[in-house]
């Protein structure tokens, strides 16, 4: 067996429970935040078909769902903690203000991304099975921004609600 293998059954009962609890807490609901964001993205993309703002609205709303899902999910243990804690929801509403500023910047960058993409050479924007290089760069930049803002918001939630981590 590897040296770093931890056998939970060989520990005393008190230590075993705390080790299991810390292991399960390390994998909070925040790691599943991309699933509801993908569902919202797909639904909005289909519902707003033909609308000129389809991409902007869809990306911004799915991004918001991801960031708040990541941040709140990283702090709470289960959904009862969200629904039973009105202060958590009020604080999330207060964090919408700095998030709206970032969304304005994100919408501008998405528009710039589309304009620059139209002027790029064909080899950068040709779509194959996996999408174009330009699309992959855009999606990766969006993912890094979402994870970064989610970590920032999770830190704010942890400082504000340290008791929800127990």
C-alpha cells in the first residue's frame, strides 16, 4: 500500500468521523455548478433562437448561474442550508452588484470576441469536430474567469458565514 494511504477503520471512532466529514466537505456542491449552468445555457440558447442578443444573454445568465452555484455550493453542505438561511440569500443578492459590474465587462468582451473573430484568418476560425481554435480560446477564458470569480465569491461567503461550514 502507498505511504499516504489512510485507513479510516484503523482510527478511533471520533477521529474517523472527523476525517470522513472533512473528506466529504472538501467535495462540496460547488463542484457540480457547471451542470445547472449548462442546462440554463442550452435552454436559453434554444428559447432565444433568432434574437440578436442570444449569445450575450445566454452566456451572461449561464455564467451567473455557474458563479453563484460555485460560490454558494463551496460554502454549504446541502440545499437545506440555502433554503433555511435567508441571510445567505440576502448576502448573495448584495453580491449581485459587483457581479453586475463584471457582467457588463464580460458582455463587452464577448462583443469584442465576436468582432475580432470575424477578422481573424481562416485557419483560426475554421470549425472542425472540436470547434475552432478561436472558440476554444474563448470558452477557456470564460471558464477561467468563472472559476476565479467563483473562488472570490466563495471566500466572501466563508468570511461572512463561517458557521455554515461546520
